[in-house]
C-alpha cells in the first residue's frame, strides 16, 4: 500500500441512494475515485459515508497520511489511516 497525503476529498451518496461516491485528491496527479456500496461491515450508505468523512477529515486536519489499495478481483477498496481506521469497503474504482 502506498501512503499519501490527502489534499481534499468529496464523499456523497449517489443519486440512486444505493452507493457512495468518493473522490480523494492527493499529491498524485490523478485523484482516487470510487463507488462504494453497503456490506456486512457498513450496512447502510450512511454508515459508509460517515466513516469515510470522519477518516478523511482526520487526515486533512492532522496531516496524517492514508493507505489506499484497490482489489479488483474481490471488488473492495482498503483504506488505512494509522490509529484511526483500518478497514475495507465493498466497491470499485471508477
């Protein structure tokens, strides 16, 4: 996993209400973009949205770096922020 500084982010529930759209801008030229869906760990889109907003806000406020990995074969995205969040979300890169 690569560690990146979060410059800015957008997290919002999609128009259908069935997924959460995420865009994370880091020092890398191309932003990370994901569409995440509820699962057994985060059963509602509000759970997914809330956890991500809290973690990403923490990164921006404290300059903590984030680890992001995309597992295409298993349809999930792993996000780790030291001493704050270490979890995976069901979804895909878009």
